[in-house]
C-alpha cells in the first residue's frame, strides 16, 4: 500500500467519522511499519531443470516469456542446487532452512518434528506479515496445521489454477504479504513418460521427428560411471514409475518435446500471477523469487525424472526480481535453495534469522555486491528408494554431492566404485568420471575432505571414503 493511498484512507476515516483519533493513528502506525518491509512472492515450479527456459536455451524449442521477463529484470543465479532432488525432502528443507538429514525427510514419506524447527510461514507471520500459500503442498507437515506452518490463507487445490493467487495479489493489504505459489508443472512429465493422461489436460501430439528437439548432448552414460549409478538406472527403469528402459530415440525426443511444452504451460500460469501483481498497488515494493524444487533429466545419461545428482536433476532455476532494488544480470554464486532461501528472505525483510540455520543470505550478490561470506562448496543429499530389484538385489543407497567452483564430487553408500569426480569447467555434461584418474588425485582428496568437514560440522553420519582409500 503506497503512502498516497494511505493518506487518502486516513482522510476518509477522519471525514466520515468512522473511527476515533486513536484508531486512525493506530491504522497509520501499522501501515507505516508495513511500508518499511517488502512484500515477498515466491513462485515455485515442480521438476524444472535450470536451463529449461528460453532466456538460457534460446527460442528454437522452448518459449518462456514470463520466466524470461523475471530474468531480464532481476538476478538469475546460474549455480543453484536443490538440497535433495526430490519433492518432499526439498520442500522440508525449504520450509525449515535445514538440511534433509536434519529434517529427517530423505524420501517422499515421513513427518517433520515441529518442535525441532522454525517454519518459514510462521517466521514471517510472527514478523507481522500476512501469509498465504497456493498450490501443491507436499510438505512433511499436516497442511491444516496453520499453527505449525504459519500460512493463514491457503488454497492447496490451486496447483494448476493461478486465479486464487492472482485474486490475493489484487486485494489491498494493510500489512506486507508473504505469499507462496506452488505450481504442479512441469511435474506432469511423469505421466507423459508413461504415456498416460496428463494432469491438467493434453498438450497435443508431438510433431514429426525432424521437428522435435534433438537428443540431449549428454545422452549416453558417463565414462567410468559409478557402479551404483549403473545399477540404479536399471533398477529405476524396471519400475513402472520410470518406464524408459526400452525407449527408442523417437521416444526420447518425444519426451524432451513434451517436457518443454509442459514448462511453457506453467510459464503461462506464472504470467497470470505476475500480471495480477503488476496491476496491484504492490508491484514496486515486492520481491519476487522464482525457483523450482528440483529438475528432471529428460534424457540426460538415458535417465528421466529426478533423484540423481546430474545437473539436469539437481540444478534449478533461481531468480530474484525487485525492480529498482535488485541488480540485473547473472550470478555464479554457489547456493543451496533449501538452506539459503530463509536467510535471504529474512535479510531482505529485516527479519531476524532463526538461530542455528546453516544457510547464507544472497542479498548482497542479488544486489550486485560481493557477499561478506565465502563459500568454497555446497552439499546436496539423496536417498534413492523408488526402485526395483535388479539381479536379485534391492538397493536403496544414500548419496552426497559436493559442488565446488570447478568440480562435482559424488559418493554413495553402496558399491565398489563409490565415487565420481567431474570437471564441471571442461565437462559440464558430466560425461567422464575422473575419480580414478591419477592426475586428479589431489582434487579427489580435497573434495573428500570437504565432505568430511561438512559432515562433522552439521552432524551428518554419512560415511566418506578415507583419504588413504
């Protein structure tokens, strides 16, 4: 609510006699305090790879004008990683600001102990914000427990309908708002892969083969792939959830085409929300955050869906947009969306960050400045449970990923060849595992030590191979 509007409202109250002076003063004081804090609008897609936007890929195969507009007028972070590339673990981390091993949610099941965590909605509600949540929930806490999660206005049915969020944004607000819009798309790629009916309606028939996107440039499995990843690819593809084991080249190109159409569809929903914000009184005082919970491999390394540490699965779009406040451009700061989101939003809002959160605020890099902190790496986690037995074995391995400036190191709880090391500068498609390469022994040992130090600092009991192995 801008100052001019507040003055008109105050004058109306005085002239109409609808309140005594103390009530008018109280309203003015409340609104003045609210004006000092920005509104915050979080827009989250489900299962979108970081590069799957036309502002990154170009418009030959995909067109996302609304995502592009946010990127054009804000800061796009190019190295944003999910804390765990799966729905519930990521969302639990996002809502609490804690790593998945701390929330206890490492798969799409379980409940968070509310006594042990500060929930994002409640943090901002207690700071004086009007809180609202629209769309897909999939958080490991009862969505009806507003006393725990803190979102007072909710509509969990609006997973593919932007209108409830748009109506909320068009409403006048006496307090700053903290609103989250969680869309389903492009998660419908799961049904598209199984050649089932797509939630929200069909996306049409794929064009002739020569008009479909080509195979991913990193379509094949990596050289010297860890044996657990080879096993898990077979295991997942044996499941009805991941029925791509017999896919032909035509099938994979159909898959990629469908993925881009679903991203375009959710881009249209985002456009409705942004239009409502632009038409409201609040646009100039609203920080918009666009991101996804995790990605989708859509054919990278002959893999579909998520869970794995390949960039297509674990790296996500992350854009901060606030015209006149946030710089325009890109940042290559390494970030973990689960742990860094709450400190960042608290910093922008002038809200105290809950104690013991491990994340960092991205406000400085978003405004084009160097942050006061230094980060050499980030860590992501996974637990691959959506699988079937292969060769008489049913494995559900845990994994850890260390992403530094140049390298990505992954290690798993199972297998003989447990580790991978990829030079992301020279091999961004992750096509060669260098863990057994003598020339990269020093880098391997450094990243092992990074993970050992991190596990000690944050109480993760994951077993890291020793330096002498």
